[in-house]
C-alpha cells in the first residue's frame, strides 16, 4: 500500500510540478489509464486472495502472483510513463550512463532472467517464504528487473531507445525461453522442491507435488504465451508502419 501510494504521488508530482517547468505535452488519457492499471495489478497481486493463497497455501498461486508482477505490471507501467518523465530522471550524465547500461538488451535479458532463476531455486525461495523482508526483496527485485526486461520493447523515450521492430521480435522470442525452462524444471520434478508448501495446509485435495506441477505449468505455458502475444502485436505494428511508408 505504501509503495503504490508513493508511486501515485510521484506520478502526480511529475504532472503538476515537473511538466509545467519542462513545458511538456499533456499526458494522454490512455497513459494515465495504463499507469493506474499497473498500480491496480500490484494491489491485486500483493493483497487479498492471491496474496493469502500464495503466502499460506499454494505454490501455484504464488506463480500466478509472480506472472502478474513480471509480465503484466511492467508493460502497463512503461506504457503509462511519458518520455519526458524519463528524460527528467536521466538528465544528469552519470544517471543517464547507468540507465543506458541497464536497459541494453543483453544486460536487461541476462540480469532479469538470472534474478528470476535465482529466486526459484529451493534455497532462496525457502528463505523468502521464511522471512517476510526477504520476500519483499524477492518481489521488488522481480518487478524492477522485469522493467529492465521490457524496456527494449516499450521504452517511452528515444534517449533510451527501443530495439528496431525486427530486433524486438527476436528479443521477445528469446525472452520466452528461460521462463519456459524454469517452468519445465519445476513441472517435471519428481519430488516437491519447496519445503514450505510440503507442510502448508492443503486445499482442494492438491498434494504438494500436484500443486508444484500446476505452478510450473502456469509459468511455462501462460508465461510463453504472453511473449507470443507481444510478438504478434509488434508484428502488426511493423506491418502497419511499412504500409504507411509505402
């Protein structure tokens, strides 16, 4: 709640204080809606039934939560941010240099997938479930690095540019592979990997192993589909741009 409140106030500060100084164009309603939707999904994922189920009962619910935080929140968030907001943040050369490095496709791809894989090893995952502060760190690092992951496709500013359309297609195709591998590893394991859910109260007759396999499939199949949907959108935008040039 505090994080969402801080993000809301920061956005309002940009609109009410920074935009007049920069004489920037008004933010379109669609961007306001996208930013608001990203905050709503954060609240949905980290509060209420999904949060309760994932923290107390089901690994599969936790995978739904992670997909929301990494595959839905960042695209909505970046779609809601105006380019001049980013330009203001990176106006100093050292900040711009760091941002440019972190949003390069290879860096963004490597860091985000390394973080995703790390948190799904049994040791780090168990530590997150045993310690709430570590759990918060898990979610924050997943969201921040997922923002890096999506940047080469959805960057709102030419100062930190997007990939060309062909590059976006190849990049999005590659993005689906690590998540599929992690999901397959979890799904095909022949024993429970996460001790927390072995001792958790059972719901709906699901054994710990069945719950784990469903969670792995949730990461494996829907996770891959999100990137294929994104590839489809990029493809049709590319075709539309080519027709306009003709």
